């Protein structure tokens, strides 16, 4: 139990740090083509931390954990594709 | 050579019906997220210019608020799932304390979002202003309603903890409400960088 308790605190701290990172990218107008990929990766990590540790799916049978994880992966990939693919490729 | 085996729970926490709702909500928002991202491709300048009217700081503060509220809800869940017959009173009391913090976070989120909408509508912006604001309003108003509903659910769970309504054998309803709240958090975690930051 003490370990699990500490894990939650670490998860919260990582989520806060990644959120500050995202905000600074926008606030300091640093967001550019390459950093969008980093931002999306950090968003995936944040989402997975919520799925595993807050929703509690890490200790549940894999299929239930996979549903939101696959959803998150698809959504992040689609956002990345919309950002990075040349415009002509979708028309 | 010893091999550690972690036993996995058969079902996710809470009532199984809430997970069907959660999966449907994720798909619905996922389609809106993809719709936003692909619409942006055809109107990049307009999306970037419109985005400047949003307050990134309020989006950032709201992200911190939701993450923290989710943390409080997990602490509340731990209080009831770890309770024993002889600690029902203390466990419910501890859970109610964490829930109260989470509800206060939910209210803070709603107030900040309301002020943002007040500013946006005050600028004369509506669903038909342009595609950016159509998606912005669809996503954020829809999400706002989820936070509102989630706060009401947490408040009802809070009331039950005040009457020591949860026992070691009966706390499924608690976990059901908590799972819904974490879904609201998960959706905002994707929404914030997509709508407020990426340009």
C-alpha cells in the first residue's frame, strides 16, 4: 500500500510537469513542426498514466486496458497525421 | 528461479455499464478531435488566428485543476477500497474529505470555463463564426457538460460518505462515479494541447 500511495504522487507530479511543458511551448511560442511531435508524445504519456493509475486499469485484464490505450494511440496518431502529412495527400 | 505473477482483476473498477458509456464517449470525442485536426489542414491560417483569441493560461490552469481533482478522487477511492469492517466510519470520513477537494476543483474548473465562454460569447462568437469556433464550442461546451455532470455525481457520492453509506462489501457505486470523473480528465488531457497549444 505505501508503494502504491507513493506511485500516485509520482504520477501526479509527472502529469503536472508535462502540463507545464505543454503550456510553456504555447506561451513562449516555441511550438513548431518538430515540437508538435514531442507535445503529442507527452500527451500520450499523460493519457496512459491516467488510464493506468487513475482509472486503475493497470491491474485489470489486458483487454479492458487496451481499449482506452488503443483509442488514445489512434487519436494521437490521427492528430499527428493531420499535422504532418502533406495537404495534397488527403485530397 | 522464482517468477512473480500479478493477478489481474477480471473487470474494471465500478459498474460494467459505466465502461460501456466511457468507451462510447471516448469514440464520440475521438471523432471530434480527428474532425478538428483534419479541418485545420484546409484552414491553417484561420485556425491559428482564431486560436489567438483563446486564453492559454486558463486552459493550462484548468488542466492542472482536473489532474489534481483526479488525484483526489483516486485517494478517495483508496480510502473506501482499503476499508475494513471496523474502520467504516474513518474510511468514509477520509473519503469524504478527498471528495470535497475534488468537487471544489470541479467547481473551479466550471467557473474558469464559464468566464472563458462569457468572454468568447461577448466577442460575438457563435457556432457559425468559423470552423475553428464551431469545433471549439462543440468540444468545450460538450466537455463542460460532462464536468458538470461529473461534479453532481461526485457530490452525491460525497453525501453518501457523510452517512457512512459505503462498506467493505458495497462501494461499487463509488468506483463507478470515480471512473466517469477520470474519463472527463482523460478527454481534457487530449483537448488542451489540440485546441489551445498546437498551431
